C-alpha cells in the first residue's frame, strides 16, 4: 500500500507516461474517431482512463458514464473499442 507521498508521485508519473504512450497508439491505430463535426469527441486520454477505471473497479457503465460525464452508450462503445484494441 502506498503511504509515502513520494511513492504516489512516482506512480502518478508512470500512469501519465503510460497514458501518453497509449494515447499515441490509439490515435494512429484509428480506434477512436477523428471527425471534426457533430458532438464533442472523447479524448484518447479520457477513453484510456475510463477503460482502465471500468476494468479495475466494480462499477456499472451508468456509474462510469456519470464519473466521466459522457453518455452510457458512449462509455460502453469506447470501452469496448479500447478493450478490443488491447486484446
């Protein structure tokens, strides 16, 4: 268990690095849409963190969508795309 503030900073730094690296791969692989019209797109960082949150916690898509302020269908669709990409 992390109790030291310095360890938390190291873990936070690692998550940021992993997120940045994964964001580039998601963007170039075409996993998420790149359109410039319609509703606001879900950012790759948000998509990755939302998927990570979903698989690491016992929450429903309704709870995840409320937490990340997106619709339930977008939460499901985005998480499904990210998980399919990872597998």
